[in-house]
C-alpha cells in the first residue's frame, strides 16, 4: 500500500499558512529567542494537515488533525486522526505517537518519533502498523514551526495479495502551532 505523497498544491498551502502568522524571523531564532519554547514541558501543539495518497490502486484526498502534549522538555505524547476521502474503500486512521524534539539548537529542532497506527478500512479487515519518523522543525514565527522529514511504516499482519507492499517510506511536511 503506497502512503500519501505530498504534491505541490499542499506545499503552496503550507507556505501560505506560514506567512500568515506573525514572523519572528530566522535571525531572532538563530539568536536563541524562544529556542525550544514551543516544545517545553506542559506545552501543547496542534496540527492540521492534508494531501493526497494512494491505496488499493486508487487516489485519495487526505485530511487530518493532530495534537501533542509535551510531558517534559522535548518529549511529546500525541494522537493524529486521518480521513481518506474521494474513493473506495473509505479509510480512517488513528495514530498514537511519541516524539522527541531536540531543542538545544535554536535555529532548527531535529525530531525523532515512533508510532502505532490503526487503519479502519471499509469492507476489509482493519490494518495495524508501526513506524518511526525523523526530521527537523524550522521556527517561522512565534510558537510556529515548519517541519520536514521522512517516515518509515511497517504494516503488521499484512497480506501481500491484498496490499501491494507491507512497508513504506514517505516524506512528511508539517506546520505546527504551539500554545
């Protein structure tokens, strides 16, 4: 199963969101102003995402929401929900995750994480997967970050005659707001 592949309209939408928030500027971020504050203990980050994906030889429009709560500096516990729309079978995905953001570098915050995902698929058995992700957050405004990274996902109990592949690697692009 090929996961969602982000296309140019999504990148344009994320960049538009980025410039719509008040800017601190990269110079301030480099000077350490608020470095890592977005990922501090007790902070929450929310995300909204979208893009395109393919599965079962079909193309889908993917919409999702997510939230992370940072239990200590850099260590976030979160959950994401995705809806795959526009084709059959319909799919919904629920993903609890753990993420660690390295906050010592003011101009960029590398991150690593692991997750478990449950895919609810119409007229087929649910599909479980585990995976890991890594990348970096770039500060673009007050408590806002643009993220670039990659994800490896391994599907459990995968039947290769139903699914084209039982593991996948794909890019991820994110925009987060923390409070």
